[in-house]
């Protein structure tokens, strides 16, 4: 494979020194940084040494995470809904007390 036909890593794709596997990570958008403990939302091994395969997997992950960030901006995160649902169930299980 020549340098002309060698693909370039997609956004977030990188390789750690002395490793054959490609890695991927995505930064948290500035407007959502307060929601996360670090600047990276997700980091993972793509479990392949083939850059073309890594780029395809990374493109899918990036699309999923960008959609996730958009849902967070709209306040419709699944974790928020699940937490709210659990809170309602807990409230319904508590004995009622009448305050007069």
C-alpha cells in the first residue's frame, strides 16, 4: 500500500505507541462539560489493527455520541428519564401521611 492509498484516521482515532490496535475517543462539547468528570466523554479500543475497519467503527461511535450529546442538550437523556422513573416509583411506595 502506498502513502497515496493509505487512509487517514477519522476524528478521534489514534494508536498508542507500541500497540497494534487503534483507539477512539471523543471530547465532551464545551456546553456539556459540567455534566462529566473529565474532558473525555468516551474512550475505547476499536480492537483492530486495520485502519479502514477502525475508521468505520469510529464513524458509527461518533454518530451515536453526537446524537447522545444532542439529547442531553434537549434534556431528554435516558439516564435522566430512568432516574425520574425510579424516583416516582419510590414515592409511590412510601406510606401516605396527611398533614393537617
